[in-house]
C-alpha cells in the first residue's frame, strides 16, 4: 500500500471512531416545569371600552376627525 491509501484508512478509522463515540453519548433529558413569571397575561390586551380608539400609522396617530364627526360623537355619547 502506498502512503495515500494509509492516510485515507486512518481518516476513515478516525471518523468512524468519532461518529460511534458521539452516538454512544446519552444527553440527559431535562424536563422544565412551566414558569409562572414567563406566562403571558391575556388580560393585558383586554379592551374594556374605556380606551380611546384611533387609527395609527406606526407611532403616529392619524386624526381624521372633522368638526361634523366630533359634533355627532358629542350627541351620541354625552
């Protein structure tokens, strides 16, 4: 055998040993209990009717109220 064949045999043996070693290792299975601090509170997005409703473009409020609309709102919701 020449030197190149021996090099590929050594590479093959090293990679086979590495792969078999990785498959033999068992990783511990960690089971985490749910954290109460990380739970999402759905009441935080609840709308109870007191929040003002407005259209937004990003952080900028779009005011489309005209004088007639404001007067109508004042008549309907005193």
